[in-house]
C-alpha cells in the first residue's frame, strides 16, 4: 500500500506518514457521503447553520493545536499561524450569516394561475482539494458554504498538511455533524483523478497550481460537473505619484513576504511612479532587512522556511535566472545567516533593474521575492500590470478613489485593491481571470457555484 510522507521544512525530518486510500476506502467514503447528504439536505437551513456554527466554535477552541500543526507541517512562524484560525472563523461565520439570503428562492408574480419560482438545491457531493500554504483558509471557502447549502464534502488536503484535514473533520464531528457528511481522504493524484471521473462527485473546488487545475479539468471532461479552480498568480501593485509612501511601503513589503511569499495573492511585482522610485526602494529594503529569519517555532521569528527543499531550489533558480539577465538583489544576504544553499530557508529578495523578460516578473515564484520597476504614467503601469498570464488581484496605492476605480476598470484581474493587498474579504467574490482559473468562492456568488437552480412552473386549476 502506498503512503504519504510529510517532511517538516523546519528541520527536514519526517513528521508523519499516512496510508493512501484504496479503491475500497473510496467506495466506503463516497457511499457514506451520499447517504448522509440525502438526510442532511432535508434538514431546515436554520438547523444546518446552527450546527455549523458549533463546528466553527470547535475549530476555534483548538487554535493552539491547529496553529502548531500548521507551523510544523508547512513552516509558517508560530507567531502568525493563529491568525489563520481567526480568518477561518471570519469567513465561515460570514458565509453562514448570508446563507438564508443566498439560498432564498426567487419568486415571480402569479400570472394566469401560474405559480412560478426558481429555487436552489444542493449539487450533492463536493470534493474540496486544498493546498498547504493556507490549509484552513483555502478549505473553508468551499467547505462551510457547501455544507450549509445541503451538500456533503470530501476533503483532500495536500500531502504536506494532512493533519489539518484530520483535525478539521474531527472538530466538525465533535460538534455533532452527522457521520459521513464531512470526510477527508489521503490519496494519490491517480486516485483523485479516478474519483473525479466517477459519478460519486458532483462538484470540484480546487486551489493549487495551473498544472493541477489542468489535471482537474482533464479528469472532469465529459462529466459536465461544476468546477471552481483558483490557480494562483503573479500579483501586481502600482504606487501612484499621489500615494502615501510610508503606508505603501509597509503594506507592500508585508504583502510580498508574509508567509514567506507563499500566497496566491501575494505581491510579486511592484510598479512605482518614477518620482518615488528610489525612495520607495530604499525604504522597502530597509524594512525587509529587519525581518527575522529562523526556526518558525521561535515566537520571535517572523520569516520561516519555505514549504520544502524542492520549492526552495526552484525559487533560487528563479532568482539566479533573473539576476543572470541583469536584475539586482538589493537585500544584504549577510543579514540572514540561516539562508544557506541546500536549505529551506531563504532571505527576502527585492529585485531592481528588472524587466518582463525575467521569470520573477512573469512566472509565479511563490517565495519571498519581489521585483520593482519605475513607471512614468498610469497608462504604462496598467499595461505592465496586465502583461501577465495570471489575473487574481491587483493593488493601487493612491489618495484618489476615482482614479483607483478608473484604473481598476482597465485591469485584467478578479479583485482590485486600493491601499491594501494580500487580503480576502468574504463578502466579495473571490475569482480570477486568465490562467488564474475560473469559478467563484465566497460571497453570495460562492453559494451559487455550490448549488443548482430548479424552476417551478405550477398551474392552479
């Protein structure tokens, strides 16, 4: 029997191993999900919401346990991991608060004794495939609204963060969720492909790489099921001439380096009006050099390792290629003695003298790396921001809201920020364009993805 093995990026030691699901396991899991979902969908919405509120309470009550497992499995500093539990609760509770509105039937006027309405019903069984970088936040986007809408959920987590799946399912079970309604599966890519191709799954919510999203699309070909694919990005920011420079520097450095840059909506490209360019770079470098890189179990550390050695080597290769093409890393590596070749620890890098021919400016790096370019105008900034195959978020730093709206209308992106970045508001639709994928999570529209409409056309005699 094959198994997953999780290696901690903290010290390269084996953290745990788990057996992968067999065909018999999948049959048992999917049968239980189908049975539980039929009964669950018949429960009043108010009862489902109340039970899910208790489930969120159970997760929050275990903040310390979850935070430690996140840090040990993927390396985020222990001082920051509890924040993911707060985000989990914020998103989950918001989605529950709008469930009644989002799932309400649409009634039409009675005409000629015809009673007409459009109602929403659950799709059935939702497969959530979640990544390691934000193991709770990415999962909650589909899990809570899917369950609230009357679906069952099967959670497949990254092999890097299997404990998060196990702990979440246990917390929901302890809240009283019916057996079989929310389950996890540890499985190979081939097994998940077979699951998607089977009639057992009615919707796939995937967060991950473009390659992974393409694999989901291929597996679902001919099944005509819904898919939500959030595939990352190379997100840009523009600092206009009228920006508050101190606020822009502080916000964007954090947006580039938080979670060691391992965020799908983290900032990787910054375009600064030429009048502020030199000052912005100097202040950004000074702030980056204050980061403390080290063992993430140390509460004084605010920059941990990247998730695995292979990822670290890929990031180093991106840096080397960009520098070989003329980029300059402005951060003094001597300030980060743990950032040794062959380790998972990387110093933050701020690259100048960059161009869009360099990988740092056109590929998803997923590490603590950002490139900064000067621009002469709004028009040049917009053109450069759009010159990318991704389109998740874009940030504009300005004091002029009308200008931000005007520029935002020209940007090819799912979310436009003004004077902030690297954040997800659960009241807004989380979506992307181009190679970032398709589909929507969160907001009322997130519920629309996880339900199907049924029309009623009833004649009274």
